[in-house]
C-alpha cells in the first residue's frame, strides 16, 4: 500500500497526482467519500423537510409532554392515563429492559443445559435436545411467541377457577403469575427521584447487602492473608455469614417486614406482585428461542476444546472436576462468550416482538400507541431506534472489552 | 521349534483321547452385553441420574403425544360445509379444512390462479441459477443465467412488458460501450492525465442518463413495436410464502454487493470510509428489524423526493436489503479475517494493487468460506420476513389473521400456526442441513 | 451488482406508476384503478375470500366508488393497512381513500390533515362479557381485566370511561381481533371491548354465542367513515356524493334490481336527478351523469349492502339501529341531490 517512490523529480505538483500518486490518492478518495456521504445525507434531510412542510407537519418532541390518555398494565413506575407520552415511553423502555435481562438469564441457563445435554451419552436426552434446538432455530420467533402465549392462555387456569380454592404463595393463572410482595409495616417511606419514587426500605436493604458482602469480603481476605503468612486458615465462615445476615435481619425485624400474599378479590387477584401472561409467554418464548441458539454455541465451544487437553490434564494428575474448571471451561468460554453476547443482543432486539402479544415494551408504547395517537412517526421512530441503538452499542462495548481481556496473548 | 518338539514328546507317550483340531467357537456374549439390551443399558440407563432423565424424557414425550395425537387423528379435512362449524360437526379434533381450502392462498397470496405457473417458474429459475453459485461442480455457463435471473424473475412475477427489464439490463451495456468505444475520444479531449478517470465518469453518467431519460421512451417504443408482455400483476396481490421468499431472496442477493463493499470499507485503512462503514453496520445491526419495517412503511416516503411514491413491497425490500447488508458485511468480514496473513503478503509481494489483490486473491477465498454463514443469514432473514405482518403485508402470518376474519374460519388457531410453523421448519431445516454439509465440505478443502 | 439493477428497475417502474399529486381524481382515471386502504381483516367489513377477492361492508364503498368513477367495480387495488400504517399510507398517496372503519375525530380531521367524507357506519364502543361472570352493567367492571384492540381510539375511550367512573382495570392491548378473541375465550380477560359491531361479529362466531352478552353501555361515539386527504376537495366530493348516493338510493327505494326500471320510468324528480336522467350533477364533480346509477347498479343501495354483509341474515346479524334511514328513526340522512 505504502509504496514510497521518492519525491517526484522536479516536476512540481500536478492535479493528476491526486488520483495516480499513492501518497495523495487515499486522501482524495476520503474527501470524495465524505462529500458523497454528506451530499446523500443532505439530500435525504432536505427531502424530509420538504415533505413534512408539504404535509403541514413540524419536527419537534413537545408531544412527549402531552397527556398520553391510555393505560398500561405492566408498570414499574407510577403511571396513569393522565401521565405524559414521555413517561409512557420511559415505562416501555423499563419493560423492555426487564424482559431483556430476565430473558438473557434464563436463556443462558437453558442454553447451557441443552448444549451439554446434546452431547450427553443418554440417547433419548440427546435426541430430545436436538429436536428442541432444531425446532426453535428453524421456526420464526414471532410464531413461537404467539404459540407460547396462546398455550399460556389456554392451559393455565383462569383466576375465577381459584374461587373457593386455597391458593399458595405463588399463583399461576392465565392472566399472569402472582407472587407475595415484601411489605414493611413500619417502613421508612419513599423518596421521590423526580421521574419515579424509590422505596427507602428497598434502598436500605440493598445498602445493607452491599455493606455486608463488602465486610464479608474483608474478613475473607484477612483470612487469606493469615493463611498465606502462617499456613493455617482460621475458620471465618460464621463471621462472614453473620456480617451479611445479621444487620439485614435486624433491619427487617425493626421495620416490620412481612409478605403480602395474593388473594382473589373480585375479578382478579389483589395483593402481592405479579407479572402478566404476555410477559410470561414472551419470557418463555424468548428464552427457549435464544436458548436454542446458545445451546449450539455451547456445544461448539465444548467440542472446540481438543481432547488432548483433557488427556493432558489427566496425565498431570488433575482431578476431573478441576480439569473442567481449570482446563476445559476457560478455553471453551473463549469460544462460547462472543456468540453468547451477540445472542444477548439479538434477544434484546427481539423483545420488540412484544407488540404482537400486547406486552407494552418500548415498541408498544412509544412506537405503538403513542405513534398512533400523535401521528408523529418521524420523532417516535427516531427515539425508538436511538434507544435500541444505545442498548446494542452498550452490549457491543462490553463484549469488546471482554474479548480484549480473554484474547489469547500471541507471542 | 518348541512346538514340534512338544508334539513329538506327546506322540511318544500314551495315546490321547482328545486333541483340539480347531478353535472353540466363541460363545455368544451374555444378552445384557450385546444388542438392543446393551444399547438400552448403555444409552438410556447408565446410572441413576441418567435413568431419571430418561424416564422424565419418556414421560414428556408420552404427554405430548397424548395431548396432540388425538387432536391430529380426529381431524377434519373436507367437511361438507367448508367452515369451522362444518369441522366441528364432523370431528372433535383439528380442522385442517382451512388449510385444504386456503392452501394456494398460503403459497401464492392473492396471485391470480391462472398465473400460478409464473412464480413457480421464477422459483425454478432461482434454484437453477443458485446451483452454480452454491455447487462449484455445476457447469460454469449457468452463471450467465444467475446474472440474468433477477430480471427474469422480476418479469415473471410482476409481469408487464419484457422490454422494461431488458432496457434496464442494457444500462451496463451502455456504460461498457461508452468506456470501450468512447474512451479514446474522451482521453483526447481531457488529456492523458485524466483520460481513464473521465472515461469512468462518462460511463457512469451515461448509465445514469440512460436510466433516467432514455429508459421510458425506448421501452415505450419497443413496446409499440413488439409488445412482448405478460399480464401485469400488482404488488398487492403478492402474499403468503411467495412474499416471504421474495423479500428474503431480494434481501440476501441485494445485500451481497453492499455487504462486500461495507466489509471492505470496514477493513479499509481510510479513516472516513471506515467510519462511514462502521457507522452504517452498527446502526443497522443495533436496531430491531421491526423498527426498520416501521421506517419502510411510514418514513421512507418522507426521505424520497417530494411527489414520488413507490410500492410498499419495494420499500420493504430496500429496508430489508440494507438490514441484511450489515449482517452480510460482518459475515464477509469474518471470511476475510479467516484468511491466513500469508495470502495478503503474497499478493503484496506479487505487486498487486489493492483492488487486484481483493479481486483475485482475497475475495474469492473469503466468499467461498463465507457461504455457509451466508446461507445461515438467509435462513435468519427468511424467518424474519414474518415481521412484515406488523406493517400490514399479507405474509403467511398476516394471511392467517385475514383468514380468521372470514366468518367461516373465525376461531381457528392451532391449525394455522401449526401449518405455518411446519412450512418454515421444513424450508429452514433443509437449508441449515445444506449449510452444515457445505461447511464440512469446505473445511476439508482447507486442511 | 445484479440486484442493484433490479432495484433500479423496480424503483423506476414504481415511480412511473404512481406519483401522489393534488388531483387524485385525474390520477385515478389515468391509472384506471382506485387504491383503497382496507383493514387487514375484520369480519363483515373487509376480508379476502378463498379466491383472494376482498369483500365486506367497507370494501363495498370502494367498489361503489370504482363503479362511479371508472365504470367497473372490479377496478380497485386493495391495500391492507394496519392501525399504525393507515394514516401514513393515505398521507403519502399510497392509497386514494381509506375505507377502514376509521373513527371521525376532531384531531384526525384537522391535525392529521384528512377529510372524512361522511359516515357509513355509526358505531359505539361496547363491552362483551361471559354470562357466567354475572355482570349486567359496565359499571360493575371495577378491577376487571379488559382486552382491547389497539391502534384505535378504543384504548383512550376505555381509559376515559374507567377514570370517569372511578374504577380500576387491567388493560390487555391486542393487535388483532382474532388474538383478542382467543384470549377472551380462554378467560384471560374478563371483558372484551371494541366497537359494538365488532363485538357482535366476534360473538357470532363463537361456538355458543348465547353464553356471552354485550353490555348495554355504549361508552363512545364512533362514527366510522371513509377518509381522503385534506385539500383535494374534488376527490373528496366524489367520495362523499357516491356514499350519499347509496344512502339516498335506499331512501327513495332504488335498489340494485329496480335501478334500470327506476331510471327509465321514475317520476320522482329527486330519483331522476340521482340517476342522471335529469340535470347534470355528475359533471359538477368531474364525472358523468350516471355515476350514481353505476354505483347502485353494481353494489345496491346502502340497505342492500348492509344486509349483505352485516344484517340480520348474515352470521354477524346486526340490527340497523342508528344506521337506519332518518325516516326510520336512524341517523342516515343524505343531503338532497339537486
């Protein structure tokens, strides 16, 4: 590429050098590319401006502060039909994130289990897992989502079937799952963060947990140091446990912690906390679908570690469990993790299919009802795409960091 | 020789009652160590954990069969009254009469039945033209068909005069004519320095002028001379699996050149080119296809010159192509990255320019090893075409809700989804098996 | 490379085929077809049959318009639209008219830049519940889970209704009627809410329709009508008066069967003007004098269309109710043809 032919002999600079001289050509190409790109973008923007003007539309985001007028069922923030479109959008974004996080967690568990089980010597388990993986990989996710939600609706009992039936702490109905909720009879109240309220009790519990684990870590490290110095490890398990648990228990007792159980009242269960059937269905469908893809990467990752590694470890007298932990897994993970994270990315993007089953994620609120009610396609879609882009880029960034860390140091 | 010695020793002694004159035949292994019993023991019940797993799996399969089989068996295919009511009167299980009645609608959408042969033929053309691309052993001359097939398929499916696609096809010929015949004259005018560049610019401009100004009149004239036309079929009559295939195929074929360009751009040492490529790829990969489809259905028209308006299917194809090209770029980048460094160094050592080394050394190899992944991205794209339901196109899923709006079939659920899922499964599974086969085959080539 | 060309070809073909301009009537006449936005499938109003032919109450409006303008009811290009895409499709010229159970509201008429050319169905949002629920009024639905069809004014009306009555509810927004219906039947919702016509249509298809009741409360006004772009008054007039012609025809007793006879023999000056025997009303909206005659001849009058797709003899079985002629105590009232 960089052919240096020495300075041209006393000819001075000719325009044609911009094209034929390799020293200048790359600059020329870049300038031309930049121009073409800006020209293209400018053309698109000017078209859009003209078209919007022709339709008498403007481009502004003030609609976000107007009253939304519609209700949303799965709420992580205070929200009513009198809240603003902006708040509905934030609500949708939170719903997307929750779905994505729990989906990734269960998909990983499912995927690892299925990937390992596919390599199992148990014929029927291996075959069943193959059927699972192939069935989910080769049928569109949208169909799976619709099917799973339909199964949830059809197979689970309706709330009214629980009339005169003793319900346990957790109730599964075809409208969603109800769980006991934590309640504090002498709670500390809420703190208003502007956008939403946070329970001080919750913050206190989190703070105590973080503090407890930190203290426990300190104790552990002190024990390590002692072991390193004297060769005898003091037994600190009980100290560590009590550092985490004691303050927490004390706090919970002091604030009057108890569980609120769901009870059938009127049409639905009241009390407790719940997740909607659409959330359940989406969660299951997304986990199963992504799990099938993860299973394939896990299988490939395990197969990629050559058998000689295991044999070498055995030859060195390393125990099988340690062989797995110290030899196989670190190498397999290097192969598994990059596709795993891109599956997380896919799952996050796929949560947008929630629109098909009525889960109000960001696509359902911002890109759905808000778009329909306000008719501001340009603004809502730009916001929506911006949101997904930020999430994806964050995940990609984390992935790149990880890849850098585990990269084989080539010598 | 000790044996003979021993023999003679024997012979000299007393005569013996028994001498083995052959090997004793091996007795069959115990029944627990061979055949199906052993297989079952080894593969199903090797230990307590596996026994539990096996039993649980068997129970699961039995449960599924118990739930689904009666429904499947007691099904109704052609009741006297072709409706859900008719099915319910006849059988308690599945009502496949809806598939029976709407099968062709699922395949072709609302395409006029007397013209079903056209998309069918187009599909055959596609398969035949993919043959030389996917199987290196196929006759090379078929590649000409591959190059022509998009035009043939377009003409077959949408109909209209053949001269439109032919005139578009003539565009590269115009460019070539200008470059080959006019090159000398142009060089004379602008001087040696800029001759080749000006020729390229002139050729591109010629193509553009041809497309913008001459295409219509020339086509019109040709039509008036010899109207070789098929009956036109409007886009809104396309639907069903045909629509999914069209979107998927256009997306994947269209994304190849764009994807190659983007992959090269991303690998490029030119900062701005690289930035633009990376920006485009990451943006397209970072947003869900569903939002891009919303863009296609609601925003794309805003970004076009005022007054212009084109077909929704075309807009969807454009967005899907852009979307797929970002993924394609990553697939091809993977292929390029997989090549040993020696290939680049060898190309440099031969004194090849960048484009020469890409064209003759890098891309042919990179594309070849990318083919399995290209097939996988096609599978992904094909599955994703079901999302067009959210913008009102009648793909199989969209058709299923349109069918359920018919009084006769309102209330049908599982039969429709099951059928669609099965169709997708057969198609995608077939392709994924093929791509695995390719992967194995290509791998042996390289080791 | 090759695909770029095909996209180019398609783009050129598409550009040549359709360019939205101010004079929709001229465009329609030039193209020889009316691009009609319909819903992707709503029983009784628009759905494709086994042969892929669209049919239904809303579809008939488009067919009548095509008969009036182009002389052939078959010359309609149906563009299925969703709740989300319908307005952009109309605004961008992808469709010429939206005949898709769209509620006439202030903001749609003004802010979104459309014109409603009339009302072809007076509807209102209602609730359907299973009889076993033991509910007889929507006011008893406090705390209920309600399935809604999204993309319409439905969710706003519902929120308003429950807020006005100080009740709580769980909304379950569903995109399509079919999915919502399935959820409702599985008892995943206590009540299903959409336009009363839709409720009746849905209930009619249940295995045991008698197990479900439609509550007496109608919580909203839903005048559904065809929509055109604002600013193209000529096209708006054509659509409006074609619709009015169908309504007037019923009022004067002109039917599909007797339209020829009436045209030849009727002495009623209003009928004679309607059918183009007297005066030249058609020319005033850029059509010929027989536009209404063709529309009626092809589709029948309003009452006939209603009876064919929604009336008591169909599976949907709706009564005329508000949609009766003003002479019968309904709201249908076509301005005079003169």
